[in-house]
C-alpha cells in the first residue's frame, strides 16, 4: 500500500481509498483561515467604538467565536472544509471515511489549544510526525483524518501504456491493488518518486533499479488490469 493512502470500509460496506494530507498543506490551510479570522476581528473592531464600552465585549466575543466555534461550524457544514482547507483541496473526515459531524468537529478544534503548545503547533506537529495517518492530538481524540479531495478531472487514473508482464510470484488481492494504485498514480508522481516506490517490492523487480524497475512494475499492473 502506498505510504500516503489508506483504505477504509464505510458502515455501508463500501471501500474507500483515502489520500492523507501531510503537515505542509494543512499548515497553509491554517494560515489562510487565520488571516480570514484576523480580518473578521479587525472589521468588528472598527465598528465596536460606535456602541461605547460594550464594544470591547463584542470584540472579545467575536474573537472567541471565530477562533474556536467558526472553524468547527465550517467543518461540520462544509463537508469537512474551512475556507483554507477548501483552497488547499483538503477536508476532514471521520476515520471510517464518513462525513464529519458537529461533535467531532468541535472536539478537534477545541484541542487546537493543546496542539498549539509550546508555540506554533509544536505538539501538534510532533504528534503528526509520530503516527502514520498524520494525526494531531485533536484528530486522535475526535477520531478524524485530513485527506485530499482529489479532482477526478485533473488527476488521471489511467494506467500508462506499457506491455504487460506476468508477476514472477503470486500476488494477493491487496498486493494487486497496491500495484494498480501505483500505476494509476504514476502520472501525478515525479519520475524520481515513481522509481523509488517501484524499487521497494524486490520480489517483483529483483535487482532492477530506477526506470527499469518502474517499467517492469507498470507492466505487471497492465497484466493485472487484463491488458493483452
């Protein structure tokens, strides 16, 4: 299985492939959301003096709302996305691939206070790097993952045209799926990354390296797909 994909079965028995989002796109999404939250508070601050001393309370309530409740509302109402996540093409889902609900959205957002410690999400980053699903503490507590919302029109899922090659050893269903998935994603990977991944299954490619290993593995994907 590729290192950034996970397969899960929904309660309805449907198998989904989730493409996990790492720290970089999540940090960029947070930066966009943070800028928008600051803009909202600044706009409210401009008009707050019009109602006298009560304006300070309005500003504080607005800051609390946009920092802790608004992101959770967006995620629960916008299919797991805030404006920043939508701009980066990522979304939050439950671990089983089902849409995020209000309770989980609120839990993961309130725990940002812990993930932020000691500064700039230090604990959150350490937690993400320590587990295979890139989960910060809020995700672990809420049972959520952050994944890419792939644009099917933008990302080709076609297997490259390579002469089919019969695998030298029998492959399980899961192993066949992994080979096919690598071939389907070949167009979205750099050549170096494709060759790096192709060299990993040594029982299939032997001592081949680089482009030769990639071509051989793509040929096996063609065979698995039933090409003649």
